[in-house]
C-alpha cells in the first residue's frame, strides 16, 4: 500500500533513524557557557596585602614569656614611652597578659578612607592563647612602606583549651584570631580604571582560545574592533571616556556569555597529601602496568647485659634490632585505551593502587607515553 498515511509513517521512521545516527557523530558542545567575569578581570584592579606589628593585651596569663621573647618587652616599653610613661632601666617585667602579634589584611580595590576591612592576628612569640585579647592600635603598611590602614579591636578566636596537672586539651588553633571590620582605611590606592581610552582584561589562565573567545564575544556585542586579543592572557578593550559610561560598559561586557573549548589535559598531583585530580580532557593509551609494594620493618627489643658475679662491670641496657624487608608481588595488568575521563578512572581503579601509589604510576605512564596529559606536582 502506498497511501499518504503509509508514506508519512515511512518518512517519520527514516527521520528517526537519521536523528539517532547523527547523535553518534555530531560533536557535542565543548563545555557549558560561562561569563567573561568568570574567566577574566581588569588588569590593575586588585587587592593589596597589608601587614603590621602590634601588641595584644588583656590575656588571662597566656601571653608571651618575656625571658624567651625579649621583643615583647621592648615593644611594650616603646609604646609606654609614646604615652608619656618612662620605665626605669633594669626593670624586669613579667608580661603574662601581653603578646606580640603580626596583623595582616587585604586592602580591596576602590577602598576609600573611612571604610573598614577585616584583619587577621597571629602570634609571633610563645603565647599559649590569644583568646579574650584586645589588639592595640596598629598601623598597617603596604609594600611601599606607606600606612594604608589602622587596626584595633577585640579578637575572635575560634578555639578553646585547658591544661592542668600536666594534661592538656585543645580544640582548633588558639594562637591566631580575627577581628571583623577591625581596621579603618586611611589611604586609597589609585587604579587604572579611569586612565586612557583602553583597558586590558587579564585571563585567569593562559589560553589562546579563551582570549579569542573573549574578544569575539565583546566585538559581537559592542561592534567590531572594540576588543582584540594581545596574547594568550591579555585582551585589550576600547572603553568610553566618561566615568559613568565606563562603569556601565564594564558591567555589560563582564556578563557576556561565551563558549569555551576543551581545556588542556592536566593531572595535578599533591605529593604531601597524596591527592590526584585530573580534568575531563585526560586520555589514556593502551599500556601494561605492574606495581609492587616494598615495606621495611624494624623491630627493636631491649636486652639487659649483666657482668659476671665477681666482675667489676655494670648492668647496662642495650637494644637488639631486627630488620625485615618484604616486597609484595605485582602482577602485570593490561590497561585498555580510554578516551573519556570515566574510562581512565575505571582503568586506574582496576589496579587497586592507593593514592600514594598513583603518584608514581601516573608519572611512569607519562614517561612511557601512555598518559596524554600534562602533570603538575604541587
């Protein structure tokens, strides 16, 4: 039969087969779309670290021991002299309630005098705890030696502890604390936001494709020639001259969406913790791996050595050590090629190796050419 209904049915079936087959070869999107603000920032608009040296007072007998930290006594003496109090020479002060500290903070961009920022306070002596202490007015300086902030206030220490009779219990860290809004800004830092007719966007990661994508997204939204990629990390953008228009322009372009290509294959190894992290672009070639564990066991037994009954020697205690070396057998395991991250994870898990063993295995696979990724060791 060749009725219109039959022809329509055959056409729908053919279209379904075509759609199913196209899913096998049609490339999927590289990654989900991201905004420009997530991959780039304006160069020169950044925070600046501040640091200062000060004293914390009001501690409950948990401050510095002045016999081991003489700089605490010197600092208190200098502060008292500024307040008009002269300490007689040769006076021995027991400052159990005072601790010398370093005060650090981050001065955010566009911060103006009078605004407040958070500060971190850390002990530099042998104080047992800063809990309950008060930071005395401490100037905060930048890398150029200028004072950009003034810190003072009561510390918040997220810990607790107690000691008695030689026993000690401590929860979290007691020699560092934080003062929310503990510093007032005294000087602002100029930024390049209002200078010239161009700004440079700095990418968070070096990638030529990302720089091209950022420039293309801006040109499509604001006109051809507005942005140009200078290299793999910088994009130059022409901005309006007026300050309010410049802010509105940056607010618009930082929310533009763009499609990123697959990132470079990378495996990050942390040798201190045994952590292994790899991105989705990592692929694995066919290889064979054998890995055996080598363990060394040392057992020490105390031995008493006594002299003869009429000898002039003395009874002494010695140590007898037994050393045993054990090497576990490692079978040769064939690992098939994997073009997806899930395949690579399954292949590595099939070996049954610990994370610390994977550090050595992945580096050996990279040297053999079976691991298609860049390895970064932290």
